[in-house]
């Protein structure tokens, strides 16, 4: 059988065809948007129904708001398309020259990794295999956890609808667009099950372990690589977000790739790697704008480790990254508006008093997030490892220490400049540096103190790893992040109780987990907000939150209560008898409101 060889000429034709398709696609999209900006509402409504599959996707008020943005979007895509056509030959020529360099680097890198693995001892390779097994087993063990709020919201609002909804809707930063698109594909291929929804996150979480090993080996040596991979394998937050359909594990994978590429660039790798570096950054930003933390950590470390030689290529790569991200987010800007991206409640500066209170609480929240499932001795071991990694100043160990210092500077300066305290989960990707510096510290200590005793050292490490994995399964860390585990029972009750004339209201405290459960079980219901003139009874599903959180610029806690829920949907309570509790399971509650005219 003959193996097909892609010649340089065929390669150039292929690149030309791809660029031509992209350019023509941009021109066509631009023309379509310009046409819609001048079309009547009825025609625009018909087109919107066709592409979204929704019966009523756009009312006249929304269309009037969209018109200026549709025009701007059409002009943007038109300009991009014609620019690609104008400079296509140069881009093809540059790509044709770059691909062989990239192929050569990849081949050399693959050979170097293969050679490095072949030179490792059998015990080292067995330890790495056990690390992988432990990491995979832990993640698969928790794959069936009850659906959580954010991942359920991702499915209900985006991935469970058309791909157009995924790429254009941005009512909140919850839409990790690239990850949502992968969830959309997974659920179309494997069905709308919980494991299919979580499959992209699971694959990213598992892939992160060997990628951490390779990156840590490149930065800090073989023992640090093994220790870092082991810590990632049993880390509570990394296990949690490997079985939670969010984009943070995916961003962590991209961050680790960027770290590896950065080390290669500092070492004098071909300039084509800047394109790969930018591609990884773009994918991270397209997952979520919180990639800014990861991007700044890698970029500042590149400038520190590489010196002035990195400034010019960094500026060029940063400009290309920004323009590409803008291009990808343009559908969001057109449909949801620029404010959805740049001025939503989670990116607006917090009131000073609220910022100060959150900043003071942040260290405690961060420690709970990182080590909420770890015993105190393990936390001490990690802390000592970090200190050792900063103290040991041998030439091979400067990079992890530099990375950790840069991480601290970014974590302190960026929130202060933005006046926004981030959620600890949004920082998950950069915490790989935290484990890397701890692994490096203990690896240097091991080389100094146990250089001739590899087997006992590895046995001790694997014993500790096994103890940590076992403790994680007993600590309740993963279970503590169940936001509404009673959603299944409430959905089962509603399936038995709902009648054709009933209307259902689901409080924000109970859904979207409950909405996901109802859709998964194919329970038919009519939401009250879509039929406010209902004549039958109204059922209200809520979650008893106990003590409500304080009011902030991001949250009005009253929407979590029964009264707040009824106010939000606009229900006139004077037309109904007082709400009566008809079902309770754990924190889940279902109330019944009967119209007064039915009681006569």
C-alpha cells in the first residue's frame, strides 16, 4: 500500500484553498449581514428562524436594537474577507515556508520526548503509568455527579440549542464558547446524557496529566515532571473541573501547552512556534476571557526569561492574537452586543467596599478551593515544596521559581487594576504553576538527599499519592460542590404531578439543574413566563438556601426566594390563593398556587 505524500506544491494548493474558502465565507457573511440590515423585519425574522430553529427568536424591539450592530458586523466581515483575498498570496507563501519548519520542530520534539522516556528507569515509567491510572480512575469515578448549575446553564441556554446560539448568545460569561461548541458536538454524537455533556472536560482533564509531565520535564527535570503530574492527578479542583462541563480544564491544557512553547522559544526554537503559541492563546480566550490571567503569566515569564529578544515577537504575536479573538467574538458582539462582553456584572469594577471585602476573603476562599479536600499534612508538604522551589537557586531551577513569582505578581496586580476579585475557579489553569513549583522544590530536595535511592523515593511518592486519592474520595470535596442534588427527585415528582393546564415556575435557586433533569427525562411542561395568562394552577420549584448570601453588584439574593421568584416572573399574587408547600425533599421544595376563581 502506497502512503500518500503531501508534496510542497500540493500543500501550497491546500493552504490556498483553505484561505480562499475563509475569505469567501467572510465576504458572504458580510454581504448577508448588510442585506439583513436593509431588509424588512418579516424577512429578517424568517432568516433568523431558519438558522436558529426557534419559532420566535426575534421581536421587533430586539431587531431595532440589532440593526446598527448588524450593519457594523457586515462591514467588519466584508473588510476581513477582502483583506484576505488581497493578501492571500503572501499568506500562502508565508505558510508554505513555515509548515516545513513546524514539521521539523515537531519531529525533533517527538524524538526528544521518545528518547527521554527511553532513558528513564523502569521504576520511573511504572510510576508515571500509575499516576495516569490514578488520575483517570478518580475522574471516571465522579463522572456521574448530579448536574451543577453552571454546566446545566451551558447546556440549557447554549449547547442544547442550535450552534448559532452557542456562537452568538452571551447573556453571561457562563458561555465558554469553544468549550460549549465541543459540548454541542459531543451531545449531538453521543446523545444528551450527563457523561456526553462532560466528555470534553473529561478528555481535557485526563490530557492535562501527561502534558503537565512533559512541560515540567522541559522546565525542571524528570523528577519534578513526575511529581507535578501526580499532584495534578489527585488535586481536588482539577478532578472537580474534569467532571464539570466548564472550560477551565480546557484552558489549563492550553496554558500548559503555552508554557512548553514558551520554554522552546526562550531556548531559540524557530519563530513559527509564535504562531502555535498564538493559536493556543486564541483558543483559550475563545473559551473564556479569563484566559487573560494565563496569557499574562506566560507572556511576562517569556519577557523575563528571554530578555529583549522576546519583546518584538511578543508584540506581533499579541496583536495577531487580539485581532483573531476579536474576529471570533464578532458574532457575540453583533447579536449580544459589546456590553455583554466588556461591561457585564462580572467584568465591571466592583464598588470599592465590596472589592475590599472580597479581596480580604479571597485568600481563605482560594485555600478552600485548592485544598478543601486535603489533610493538613499534605497542605504542609505542598507549602514546604513551594518554599524549597523558591530557595533552591540552581541554574536548572530558576524557571519554576520565576514562573511562580510572575504568577503572584499577576494575581496581585491584575485584580487591583481591574478592581475585580476573580472567582478561584477562573484561576484554575494558572494553578498548574503552583503544583509545578512545589514539585520542583521536592525534586531538588530528592536529588540532594536521595540521589542514590530512587526506588524508595518513588515508593514513598506513590504511597503518598494513593493516600491522597483515597482521602479525596472520603473528604466530601467533590460532593460539597453539588449545588442542587435534589433536582432529580424534584423532577421525578413534577413528572407525576404536572397536568396539561399547569404552568411551572423554576426559581434561579433550583434551575438550571432542574431544567436539565426535566429535559433529560422528557417531561413536558409549559413555563409560566411563556403563558402568563394561565388559568390553571401554578407550581413553583425552589431550593431552600437557608441563610441568603449578602447583596452584591453581581447578585440580588431575593431572586433565590419564593417571593423574589414570583416577582421576577411578574405573577400577580392577588389572583391566587397563598402558596402552599406540596412537596419537600432535602432542600428542594415545590409550592402550589391555585387561582382564586377555581376555589369558588
